[in-house]
C-alpha cells in the first residue's frame, strides 16, 4: 500500500496539520493515511466512538467491548482492490509445499469435525478456493461454501453473502473469515439461525489479545489491513456465542494455525529494511510487492534464525492461553 494522496485526512487528529505523509513501510500507518472516512462505531458491538476509545494506526480499539475496528473504514472499492488477483491466484498462494500443508490442515479439520457433528450438511463461510468444502465432501458429507469474492466454477461454492443463505445445517464454519466481514455479529446471529439443534458454530480468528498481537502491534501479521475489518478478542467472541444460546465445547489457541508463523513474521519485521517473511514464502505472482531474490533470501534466512525464538514465543502463548489465533467449537443446545 503506497497511497500518498495529499488530500488524505488523518483519522486520529494527532497528525493534523501535516500536509503530506512521509513514506512508510508500516502497513498500518500507511493505511491510517488513506483518504477514507474514519470508523465512527465499533464494528463488533456498535458502540459509537466518543474519544474514550484507543486510537492506533489503522484501527480503533473499542472502550466498551475491547474489539478493534479498522479505521479508516474501507470502501467496497478499496476492499475489492485489496482482494485483487495477487491475494489468491489460481495457481495457489504458496510454493508447492506451503499449499500442501494448507490442504493437509483443512483435511484434518474436516475429519475432526466430521466425527463430532450430527448428520447434515456443512456451510463454510468465506470458503476461498474451496479446500475445506472439498475435504468434507471427500468424506461423504455434503458441504457448501459461500464467498462473495469467489470467481471459480465449483458448483459447491456460491458467490453470495452468508445472509442470503437459508436452511438447516449441522455446522456453520467461519475459518478465518469472521474478521473479514463488515458486520461480524450480525453474521454470527444469522449463522446461529442456520444451525440445527445439536449442531455447531465453528470459528477461528486471529486473537487480537494475544501476546504476539500486543508485542508486534502495527507489524503483527494478522492485523492484515484492510482485509481484516475487526480485531477480535477471545472474551468478546466467547460471550457472543453464549449470548446466542450456544455452549462452548472447545477452545484452542493453536488449532487456528498461524501461531508460530505469526511469531516468525513479527520477529523478522523488526530487522533493518523490514523484510517480509509472509511475502517471501508466497509464489511470485501471489506477492503484494515484487521481491528481489536477495531480499527474499534475506527474509527466509532471518526466518530460520528467528525459529528458536518463535518456538519459545509460541510455547509461552500456549501455556498462558493467549495464542495468536483462537479456535472455538460451540454447540447449539439440542
Ligand atoms: Zn465494541
């Protein structure tokens, strides 16, 4: 993101009076300078921001519920641009091994859920390229995905919003998708109406209250502005699911994935030149900015060197139940 539009309006007030932003490699700071209106209310609980909230580059943390809302609040056009082809190219995002690992973890998730769900179809919200839907179907379970940005031709994935779906489902899964929607609580409420008695809501999101989120702050991998519109905490998520009449059956701070990688990416970002490990492991057509071979090698080498520290960070997060992602299974009373 390299918007240097001189007509930008800073959203915090702290930068007021500055005529043009200095170039920055910090995505959160760059985003906070986009010419889009600042968020005026919490995307999670609807609280109107009144100055008592915590303003940070690229997002505002709600004083009432503790959830962060991306600010400026991107237009549909800006979001569309942020999901351009490089984000998820046809040929896969990562080098061969990375995409294989991704398919393997979806397959594990599908088989674990398949064992604990009642009979009936599964709805995958934010289905992406359909890996999870495919994993369920290969186990003989009916599964449908929704993804408003879907452009492929699978008959099992529909390019619609969740709110357009009806029916009765054994589970509705939000696998790293709830943080991408404009009204996440409304989406959860609608999803709750679709779950059959005894069925489940399954949610994995980045944990905005994790140690890595606090430590790396604006450089945290899972801040992912502007695609992540809300920055959710375990407290907010669990209490919302309970309010919807669901019983929390399982909470994990590792299952949501990305915990160790979040540490490695954050550690590597601290080095001179701000090397980008996430871009370095992506195929060249899936990189946000083209990376020279030297810069890529620098990031990968730094990632290897940071590995032991990343492992320690991950272990501490798991021990203190504050890992970089949160995974929840909540069951509707049957
Ligand atoms: Zn709030």
